[in-house]
C-alpha cells in the first residue's frame, strides 16, 4: 500500500515570496491534515479536511495561508507572502476517519524562508 | 494552552534496559491516544495506540499504559535497542473546540546507548 506522498521535500525562498506544497493521501482515506512543525516542537495542526470539506482551520493564518482539497483526494497548501517565522517542516497526514484512527504521515516538506 | 505535555525533552538509556517515556494531558474529552516515532528527515511513524476504555496495550517490545484518573500515559520499550533512538511524540484524539482533533506533545528524544 502506497503511503502519503508529499512534494517538494525541500524548498528555500525569500521572505514575501509565495510557495505551494502538494500532498497525495493514502487511497480511501477520507480525512487529510496539514501540520506545521517548528524545530523542537510537536506538530501543530493547521487545517483538516473531511473529504473535500474543511473541518477545522482555526489555527491557519488565513491572511497568508490557504489550502484546498479538490475532489476529496490531493491537497495543496499555499503561503503567500512568506515570513521568516514560516520556516518549518510542513507535514501532511491522512486517516480513514476523524476519530479514533491512526494518522499516517508523509515525509514532509522542509521550508526555509530567508 | 498546551493540552498534551511531554515534560522530558530527552532521555538516555543503556541498550537492553527499559525506556519509559511519559505524557500528560489536560482535556478529559480525549479518548484515544497514540505514540509516534520520528527519525530525522522523515515523517512521524505510528507506533502504538490505546483507547480510553483500556489501561494497557502491548505490541512486541512496546507497551502503552493509560491512567485516566491521572490523565497520564506512558510508553515502555523493553528491551531498548540502538535503533529505537529517535524522537517520540504522544498524541491525543478527542472532541475539542467543536471537532475531533489530534493534539501532539512536544516530543522526547530517546538515545539508546550501545
């Protein structure tokens, strides 16, 4: 069974530039999550989707971050414009359902904002 | 407001001995708990989980204990092996702030000494 795929693995941009990350979840997983992990901290949930609807985006900085999950499968997370404090690893995860399910993570995208 | 806490940032253990990693939570609505292991430059990998209706779950060398009254869980690794050296995150799942979410702790770095 294929795992969660993310691209790119690494990205370096200058502040005020824009960047986009892509995620392909495990086939059949209804729930998709985007996390931000800053060095030395645990993953922080940014947004979660159930199929193609947003379930929670309360911690997403909506003035600069956006995400979509078209057709309930792949998802993209965009940052525009990027700030220095956005430097982090962005993790995508998926699970069969919202509750009492194992989340499976991709390898992540390491973003450096200079 | 840190709902899931791992108070030990790091732990060193001799090979063959027991490793005990601890996690505390504050929200009584959490009813499913997971442990993940993370190697550098990889995404978190699921290790073991426990439902709130149980107080123990075992899988090979890994055992998770849940003390609901104390809002505390622990992961025991016996015997510890050098390959277990990684960062371990606990996560709690439950209904909070209007939806089901996974909340992660800040992680404990385990080093198993050969």
